[in-house]
C-alpha cells in the first residue's frame, strides 16, 4: 500500500478547520464563546427539541438568512444525524454569501446521544 501522507495531511487539516463535534460545541457554549448555533432542520423538529440558544434556519431561508446569522462570528450548523446532508448544503450556500461556518458532525442525534442539554420552543401562535 502506498500511503499519501501529503493528501492525508491536507484532508485532516481541512476537516478539522471546517467541522466540529458535539463535545467541542458544548465546550464552546460552556466557555461562552461568541458563536451562532444554527439548526437547519424543519421548523417542527426545531420546536420539538433543539440545542439551547440555537436559531432555526431551514432550507428555503439559506439564501436570505437575515439577522439570524453573523458575518463576524462563527456559525455552527447542525442537522439531524450523520447521514443528513442539510448542514453541509447550508454551509455551501452560506459560505458563498460570506458567512464563516463549520458543521457539527453527527447532527442533533449525536448531541442528544452524548447527553447534552436540549430545549423546546412553543409553537407559533395560530393566525386569527
């Protein structure tokens, strides 16, 4: 086997630069690091349970995120689970607009699996 150390070094450097994990995000929150936590799941799933302090930015809002994101802070994106590609799709759209982003690997299912805290949101009030 011919192992390409140069390619491996580039791969892992890029992976580490643009991803994080549930433990690392929990440490960022505990240290009060100035980040924006972005849940890209469907609004109903977000309301049912999400990472405390997260904002919901589902598909369809990525092209005009408005005040939910910051171009001055790191935006940490997550979706459902390791097989979900919504966070990486959102990351590509947001990076193209100048937002600094990383993806939390494992998604919300990994966050929960490690016993990290979750919160819920009240459903939006029905229109009268």
